[in-house]
């Protein structure tokens, strides 16, 4: 399919067109309103301009055959009731991203997120490619030879807002791209309702403003490495939505939202509740740290205030992952 698209503001500002397939999943009472708003937002007599990390792109038609090279954007499409035609590293997505709805079985794997297959993407004849600038800006021209390409950036620089704010703004821009603004409003409203409900559970359990140290742990050279999340991370922003506090002194900005440290640095946080994400086949707490003297003397270990989150807890996703993370965090702390 030949697409008409052109530069508007700079070399990275693209005019896009496209068409394709999608899955609708709207409440019956909102269907008429949704269809009307969709028609006016990205098709018919109006173009839609999308703001992304590399500029602004104007869509002349609603894209339907969309290839996604970064998991969070695949999740965003699913939240909006749209199945992509291609996603990078589907096995990895299924292992790490625990949300509903799932990717359809006929979605094509287009290689790894680091090195997507340009040949496979070309075979899908996409109307639009969505990815992250930090991963694929270097192959921007190659991707644009295949289809109009929009690159967002999930990790804003210091002074450009936190990861949660970026997640929301990107989700809303993607909703504009596929003509699903009303759907996005509903998804975000549902997320806020979930936060309120979970915060109430936290309050009822007497845990409001509890300090929580969140870690994602793994081994490197047989040594336990612990990521501790900083205040600009999406994970910490979600914790605050349900009235939990970050025990880690994470005020210093970190681009990816975490620092890596060892067990010896946990003593200063031993009075907090310790929550962690670890993979079953790389459980450093049952292996490297099992007989570690420093670990076993920590107050939260001796007082059984350390809690395991599921290994597929995804702290770098969109609204669906945010809701799952908030639910899982609440469940382990209130004992459900």
C-alpha cells in the first residue's frame, strides 16, 4: 500500500496515512458516542497531529496496520481495543507484560526490540510504525522507508517530567493516532477509580503512608544486584497514587528511574517494608542471599516484612500495567 506522507516542521516531521484492522471492546452504552468521536478525530474531514519525541506528525487517515517495536506501545494499543499486526519479541512481551487483553495469536513477531527485522516489518505492509526514540532513532530513515514512523520516549530527561506523566501523555497521543480518544478517557478514569479503591484498602489496613522499599533483583557474575526505584520512576509514582511512600532516598534524578546497588546498602532502609520483583530461575534471595549475614540481619527480614511480587510485574508499561502493579502491591501488603 502506498502511503502519502511528507515533512511538516523538520526532517522528522511526517505526514501519515493508513488503514487496517482492529478489535472493538467498548461498553454498549458508549458505542454511539465513541463512533462519532472516532470519526471526527482521525478520519473524515479532519487530520490528526501527533506530538512525539522527534516532532509532530499529521495523520491524514486512521492507521490500522500498526507495527510496534517497544512493548509499552503494544500494551497501549491493546488498552485502546486495537491489535497491532506486528510486535517485537512477542515471547518476551508474554513473559514480562501481565495484562489483559493479550496479544492475538496472529500478531507477527518482527524480531528483537534491539534489532527488529526490517524484512518482516516490510512483509506486513504497515500503515504506521510506533517505537521508542532511544532504541531506534538510529534506524529512523530505514523504518520510514517502510512506513511512517512515530517515536516516543518513555524516559524523559531531567526537567521534562517524570515517567508517569510521560506514560499518560504518550497514551493520549497514541489514542489520537488511532481515533480512540474517548476510549483513552475511559481507561484512565478506570485507572483512577482503581487507585481510589486500592488506597482505601491500604487505609483500612492501617498502612497509609507506609514506607516501602521496592526492588527488582537479579544476579550478575553470581552476585545479587538490586535495583532501587527513584522518585521519577513510574513505579514510585504509582505507589504514591495508593498512599504508599518510597523508602529509598530517590530524589536524585535517574533517567531510567532506578539505581543498582548491593545488599550492604539496604541497612539504612531496614525499618521499611521490602518488596521485590525477581524471576523464579534467578531468585537471588533464595540463592546468593540465603546465607548472607547482612541480609539475614536486616530488620525487615527478621520481622518478615519482605514481600515478593510476581516475576512478571511490569513497572515500565502503560495504564494496564500500572493498574496491575498497584493491585499486586496492595495485595501483598494487606495480605490478600
